[in-house]
């Protein structure tokens, strides 16, 4: 998702109390930011943040951080966030590549990748958020026993991920190519893209990976 540049987006983000400004200062002590010891879960490429905000509402016993690299997209999430009274969610305006500079080893309990950009051309495979290079990034911040959960309606990206994730030394714990008719759907929170594509009749794929 790449929205047109929105004038003032950077300024609004720089002033927002919902965005972690200078996130590197919190490396190893994100629990201070939340004021509790609850596990921290992040969504990488959260878009307008529907999924992560509903997760935060449904799971007050957990902390959530939404990661989105484009300020114009993050701005939409902030507008929605302002209507909610939630103590357990913050946002980061960064590229996923920077995660190890921001989180200490083991600081993140779970990573959600939802409807990540498919980058269909082979020469762009490294940009896919389930590429072996990105799995190495997640390995650096994820706690022992931590998991990566990935949903998409893109069959090619899903097939690629079923190979690239084990290639990076991870296990696929569970997977389905029809989430909405599978027991894995228990507790499923729909993302913005999931609502849009399932309404068109596209089956939704999901996998859970661990090391
Ligand atoms: N997760 C949302 C959903 O399911 O509705 C949004 C999906 S949208 C197709 C993918 C989002 O990931 C875009 O907003 C894009 O800017 C963001 N994104 C892609 N690569 C990223 C990266 N390397 N770091 C941070 N965000 C990224």
C-alpha cells in the first residue's frame, strides 16, 4: 500500500504521542514504555492498523507495536487510534530492516506479517517480508519460543514462503490455504486487506513459523 504523499504527515507523526519517537532509546526496555512486563507483539507492515488495534482491544494482557514504513499510511492509523482509549499499543515509522537496531534480542514475543507486498519479480525477492534475509532479521529480535504468523491471499507468495522460511532454518508449525474454513481461524482478527480480499471470494492462506 503506497498512498500519495500527504502534506504534513511527517510533522503529525513527529508530534504524535502514539508513535515512539527515538525508538532506539527504548532498546532492551520497551517494557518501560508500556509500564508492565506483558509480552510484546509486533505487526510488520501494518498499513492502516485495523488488525493490530483490534488485537490490542481484544488482548489487554499483551502489548502491541505496529510497524509501518510510510508516513502517509501510518497517518491513517493514527487518525483511527485517536478515537480509541488503549494503553497497550504504540507505532513505529521505520523499515523492518531496522528492527534489530530497535529491539534487543528476545524482546519481541510474536511477529505478525499480514498481506505483505508480494514483490512478484524474482529480482525483488529479497524485499519480500518472508525472504530468508528478513527471517534473519526476525531471528535477532524474537524471544525463544517466539513465532511468526503470516497471512496472505497471494498463492504465489504463500508457496514461496513455505519454501523460503524453512530455507532460513525455521519450522512451519501449521499452515492452511483456506483459513476461514479451518480450525486455525479460531480467534482470527481480520486485517483491512483480509476483509477486502475475502469479500471478493479469495481464500486466505496462513502459516505459523517457529525456530
Ligand atoms: N497489514 C495490512 C493489512 O493486512 O491490511 C496492510 C497490508 S499492505 C499490502 C502492506 C504494508 O506493509 C504497506 O503499508 C507497506 O508500506 C508496508 N511495508 C512493506 N514493506 C515494509 C517494510 N520493509 N517495513 C515496514 N513496512 C513495510
